[in-house]
C-alpha cells in the first residue's frame, strides 16, 4: 500500500512540476507597439462605424466615436493621439508612457 501511495505522489507531483514549468516558460504579453495599437484602433473603428470614408484619419474616427462611446477620457485620448502624431509625422521622440486611454477605447470598441 505504501508503494502505491509513493507512486501516486510521484505522478501527482510530476504533473504539477510539468505544469509549473510550462507556465513559467510562457512570456507575459509585452507592451503594445504604438503603430500596431493605432492600426488596431483604426480597424476597430471601421468595424464599429462601417460608413466611415476610406482613408479616414484617427481624429475623424474618434470624433465619430465620441458621441456613442462612453467610459473614455477624451482629453487624455486626444493628448495620447497628439503625442503619437508628433512622433509619427513631426519627428519628435516616441512617447514613453503607455497609451492607456487608447487601449481603453480599443477594448470598448471590441478590438482588444
């Protein structure tokens, strides 16, 4: 009987060890690259508002989402977009902080 319990303990602890090893090897998701984030937001805006014109700007998409999307700090969102545009089009340094409101909008739009 003791031998069977030792074998059973060995099997259980081996399975736990393997599961833990697999879990520890997975890499946590890193920060989202800003270009990727804004492409995903643009895609989510086209899905949510299919009548947006082809080639719309993010500002146009945000203006469209403003009246029908709640739970977004639009002031912070505009500041994040302004920082990204200054980096992307104006040659400024890449924004160092996370784009939390942009991520929040993406989640609300269903594109996360």
